């Protein structure tokens, strides 16, 4: 016997437009389809850019699919598989409380082309119900019913980087290390940016990114890069965004199946100097700076000497 509501049988709450002469078999099939749709929707919401681990979501940006050790993780981490136009381009461990990236990991694939000018933010830092691809600030405010207060609370915004003195927006993952416009555009998210000394950013660090990297990667088939920032003791934007004490970068290059080479660099974020190190030396320096467990940036098959 069917239970009735004010509008008829209970199932008409879910299917108000179907015939009253619905057979039990058809009703059950329709309910099963509805249940599957709800289940798929729930699973999709959980599969966004903010993930629980890089190994299970975007491992391709790490040598042997092995991210850096937990010694770099902040108290309030967010693991972001950076997506632009429904494609992953790199991975970022983000520090929610300091509002800067801890590191970004990517494949070195340089190419020529225009430098993008549009800056974006990460909707998933607001919640998993928001877009899974990076968006412009105004797009979120206009089309997704998000307030500026909500956005500001979740991450760094463009206003944080205005009217800086001696600092500018420093890419961790530089747009010049990518071969087409979409991959370069993906680097223009504020989750990939730190307040960087402007002389360093335009001087010795730029020289490393654009010249030394080309020389170092000669003969490499695939080069994996992890570039990061050590949190400092000062902030910009009225205490909202941390100014790193150091900027660092590391690379592991596969020459062929049996041969690899690796290196690292580090720079104090108030001097226009870059120090070239072995991978092992960089990991030891970072271990001392972070003051936690031993830092490991790549799988053990990457040479430390």
C-alpha cells in the first residue's frame, strides 16, 4: 500500500511530472538512477584542486612520484593540484595562515611567448563547492556569490601586493619555464606568489631562472623542479602575508634511464645573491632553517652529491 502526501504518492515528491500509472519496477529503476546521480555528485565534489595527497592526485610533477618530506609542512597546509582550463599544470603546498606557498613542483619545459598579465586566485581555498580551476577575483565575486571578506580570509589577494616598497610579486614556479600560453597563464595565481626582494627577483634570481637553468639542464630528458620559500619573521599587508627569509629551488634531471643529476640554489630574500649548491647541501641548509626533521626534496634515486 502506497503512503500518500498532500500531493499524492510519496514518490511524486521526487518525480512530480511522471504518470500516476507508474509501475513498481519503473519506479524502483528511477529511484536507483536518482541515487546514483547523487552519489556521483558527492564524489565529484570531493575531487577538486584541494587534495589530501599529491601522490594520489597529481604525482606526475614529482620525480618517481615522490613529494618532499613532511619536514616542510606548515601548521595549516593546503595541497593544491593547480588546474587551469581543466588541466593540471603543477602542484603547490600552500600555507593557509601565512598566505604564501611553501613550495611549487613542476616539470621544466621552457618556451618563448608572451608573459600573461591576468592574476588569479584559488576558489577551492574557500571550499570544495567552488570551481576546481583557478579564477579571477572579480569572477568569484560576481558569479559565485562570494563576498570580498570571504575571499580575503581564505588567501592572499591582489590588494595585499599593492604599494609595496622594495618588494614585488615573486613567482615560485616561473612562467618562463613553460612552453605554451596556458601553462604560463597557470603560474599567474597568487597561490604561487611570495613577496620577493625586487632586486633579487629582477637580478640574480632571474639570472638563475633564465640562464643558469638552461646550462644546467643540457642533456636532460626530463627535469623535475621543486622551488620554495622559507617563512620569515616579517609580514606585508598589515600582517596578512608573510615575507620569506629565503627563496630556494631544486632540480632533479633524468639524463637517461641510468643517469641523473641534481642541484639546488638558495638566496636570502634581502640580498641580490644566489648560492649554487648540491642537492644534499640544499637539503641540509633547509633542515637547519626549518628546524625540524631532515628535509628530503626528491626520491632517494636523485643524487645528493
